[in-house]
C-alpha cells in the first residue's frame, strides 16, 4: 500500500483497524505521525458532534407526545423506584446513561489514542495509566455529574471495555450492575473516588472477565497527587 | 382486538426503548436539520411513526438503525414540505448559537459551526460514522451509495473540516 492510498483510507476512517492499514502504519513513520494528527482531530470532532440535547427545549411538546410520555411515566416511576433502593444504583444508572450518549466510543480497534492526548486528559484528574492497562483507543474528558471526568475505552482480549474515572464519586463497596445491555462494576478507589468499568453486550465468558479486567485497570492507575 | 398483557409488555418495552434512544435521535436530527426546534419536531413525528409501525421491528437489537432510518426519511419529508430553497448558513449558525457554543472548549464551537457549513452529502455520512458508530458498509446501505463513494465523502468531509479549522492538509493528503 502506498502513502496516498493509506492516507485516503485512514482519512476516511481514522479509527479503522484494517490489518493492511496497520501494517503500512507500522512500517512508515510519516504515516504514523499523520495518523496521530488525524486522531487528535477525531477526538475533537467526536466531542463537537456530541451537542448537549438536554439543553433548553424550544417549544412545549405537543399533546400527542405528552400522551405517549404519560403512558411511559408510570413504568419509569416504577423502574426508578426499584433502581433507587439498590445501593449505588443511581450512580450506575448515570454511568449507563452516559455510555448511551457516546456509542462511537465502543468501536473495536487497535489504534491507540496518542500518548500526549491521553496524558492531557488524565492529568486533569491527577493520574496516569501504566502500559499494563492495554491499548486505550478512546479518551475523552466528559461532563459527568457536574465534573469533567476521564472516559476511556481500553481494548482487551475480551473486547472493548469502558473505564470512567470518577474521582468525585466515593462508594463504600464494590457494586455490579447489568442494565440496558451493559454489564459493569463500580470499584472504590479509597481517597480517589471510584472507577466504573463496563462492557457492552458481553457474552458469558466476557462477563466473567469483567472483575479481572477491572482489577487490572485499577492496578495500572498511578495517582500523581 | 387482541391486546393481552404480552402486547402491553411489548409496548412498554418499546416506549422505554424510544425514550432511551431519544437523545441520539435528536442529535442525529439536529445535525441533519441544523435547527433544534425542527429536529425536535422531526424526532417527535418519527417516534409516532415508529410507534404505529412497531410490529415491523422484529429484532429489538436493531431498533437504533431502524429508528435512525425513520428519522432520516422524516427529515427529508420535512424539507420537501417546507420547500426550503436557499439557506443562509451564517444565519443558521447564529440562530443555533446556544447549541453550538461549548463553554468548556472554545474551538469546539468553531468546529460545530464548520460542521453546519459542511454540505449535507458530507455531513450525513460523517455523523453516521462518528456519532452513531456506523461502519462504511452500513453507511453505504443506509445512503444507497457504494463503499468507495462513502469513503471518498468521509475523507473529503474531514479534509474540509480540518481546513476550516486552519490545519495544513494540502501536502499530506490530496483529494
């Protein structure tokens, strides 16, 4: 594959995990740097497209939508009631809701976020990540419960795993949840809040790996303050 | 009339599904319509259409692409009805400033304005890929294009945006 072909294909899909593209990238320093520039832009593009749709509504909902919403309300109230009595459940619900906002993060890829970009995001939360964590294919600083938090996707042999570092969310014990296709765990990080680790639609074997992966991620976090 | 508890349960699940996907649908419609109020109308109408046609959704895991297709068609219908002939993009950007502004990162606002100015044939595949996680083949299917045509549009879309944001692209990647 020549440079022009590589740049056209990677320019169309910077997070592509095509083996031919990877092979060229690994043998060409120039194209490696080009890809890193594209990935930096890609992160900004992903954040730019994710406009806050919960912002002000421009007009009241019509009677038809309200009628539909009213019939949903009872179910939501019941579900919320059940959710509320589970320890740590509301935090898990917010984490899952956040996951649904960023579906593009879950792509299976072997393209790592450039180190400089990852470190910038982690620095805001006073931490860095050791190499043992695996390939970080997505990194974003996300608004969550009034704070900016690192939202990472780590590629593992069991598939992509999302990690949210929640330094402002202290939990007293480890909790697990299985909600809307997401299997996850919230792990206390004494003195540093907690981390949420999630998989999307995991198979039984992958789900069994979750605690091991969470422990691995937890161990690879180095707090800088 | 056959409306047993199974049917009720199914409808309740469908409503919950629509509610949970609504933010994604609204975001998609916003980037297609470039008008928040219009996007809300489009999504509302789309959900009503989906509600009426829910029996045609056989696999719940395919709900999101199914709903996105409905939103896309509803958008097209809306623009046909409105017969919008000319659009002043700067006016659109000014009108949607509260949505496009990004207090946390100033240049995100500029990038969003550049996205508004991107022709729809570039903007639409880009939104499907980046925001909705569609593969090239899925975009090709949705937009009725060939795979190479999708790749070309995605490549050009990014080049235009990077150029609009002041990045040097001419030497490293020619269209």
